């Protein structure tokens, strides 16, 4: 029975994560359009709501081009690794007390390990594409991701000082007096900046800047492999936001409410 | 504990990705143009060798990351037991950080 429950939980988690990622791409395009005084996608469904579906079908139905003299297996493996890692890090994010797929006692360490392995995908992609742009872009992106890993790790150590356990449910339920919450606020800002750099988002998106490096390490990737990179990057983004919520904003509880004493 | 969930989820993730690639391979229309496999360089022929020399600065970056990541790995168990151990733990970790700071 519990196996069935676990498999159902997994299917729901995969469905929700992939759906959320698809609609985050839509939301980004709409919001960017609004910031530039234009509408984003509008034609596909009502208000362009079916745009991610159309994007997905387009990307699946195009040919995956493997460049000549590119290292074939590594070339195909890199986006698969990126997306798989972004997906399996979701098993430790709790949605309620102990309602988590893997209630392991080293949750934070697992998240740090998975995000450190994400650098492998980027370096493999940059090296296996037979292109100067991809190689340099991959190295730059990897250096950036790796350096902000350290920053993330140190901020997590600060939160662990206040929580006393590596289990993510315990971190949410740990007693935090108001003074602790106030003192953790600068750490929250530092963590926000670190995860922006970790996932190559603005203002740290030079490694994949379209005008500087013509796509960075993703320049040789075409249809499904590009889609996997894209999905992996957005899933990573949402995962880091989830981590921020669990560590600083109270997880499934309202923010600033996880304290026993006032 | 929940480690078996991680394994099953990993297998499910790998299966999903392989299935997506396989599906894309099945239903995509392969073009006959053989120059589609040339490396991209803004539309012109590539100039110079492709695998350029690896700058040593990136290697130094990686080594420094390794050092500081190991330091973080040592700080994590200290942070977990800090509440029970009190002042002794604080003094010991200050010694550790001081030695690391000397290294910097």
C-alpha cells in the first residue's frame, strides 16, 4: 500500500514539476513582455495559455543535430544529466510535516550534493560540442556556478546553527525566536543572490547571454536536448526557490511563524 | 528511511528523459542537408582550431572551490551539534577558522 502511495506521490510530483516549469516559461515571456510594454504570447490559446504546449510539441518534433566530430555519447548525456539532477532533488522538499518523498536525515547535504553535480552537466555540454563558443561558455558558467556553491553552503551553515538538524522538516519546525529571524534576514538576501548566480539568471546570465556568447554552452543543442536543458534550468530555479522557502520563510507554515516562544 | 524513494525516483527520471529523446527521434523529420553538422560560428566557416587552449585560471578556480567546499563540509556537522555543546564548540571552531584564515 505504501509502495502504491509512494508511486502515486512520485507521479504527482513529476507532473507538477514539469507542468510548473512549462508554465514558468510562459510566465517569463508574459512578464518580460509587460515590462517592455507589449503583450507576451497571445495567439495560441486564450491569452496564449497553451503556448508551452505548442513549444513542447515543436521541440519534440524537430531533429536533434549532433555536430560532426562532437563527442556523441557525452553530447547526448549532458542535458539528460542536467534534467535528471534537477528532478531528483525534489524528493526532499517537504510540503507538510513529514509529507515528503524521502524523509532523510541529511536533506540539506543531499541538496548541496545534487546542485554540485549540476556543474558536471554544464562542463560536459561545453566540452562535447565541437565549438569554441560552447567550450568557453561552459567553462565560464561552471566557474560561476561553482563559486556561488560555496556561498550557498556557508549560508546554509548559518541556518543550520539555528535549526540543529539536517532534516528539512526539522528545519521548518525548529523553534526560531524573533531575534533569530531578524538576524537571518541578511543571510536571506545573500542566499537569494547566490541562487541567482547558481542558476545563471539575471544579472548573472553572462554565460548564456544570447548577445555575448551566442548561447554559451547550449549553442549546438537543437530540439529535445535543448528542451531538456531549458527544463532542467527552470526546474533548478524552482527548486532553489523552494529551498529558500524551507530554510528562511517557514516552509509550509506562514512566514515568521515557526517559533514556540515570542 | 526514504532512500529507496530516491532510487526509484532516479530511475523514473532517467526513464522519462530517455523516453523523451526516443520519442523525439521517432517523430522528427531528418533533413538531408549535410552541412547541418558544421559547428556554429555566426554563419561563417570556423577559423582556427576548435578546442582552444584551456586557461589555467579555471583550474585554479576549481581548486579553490574544492578547498572551500571541504571547509563547508567540516562546518556542517559542527553547526548541527552546536546547540548542545555550547562555548567549547565556539572556541574550537574559531581555532579551525583561524587556521583556515591563515591559509588564505
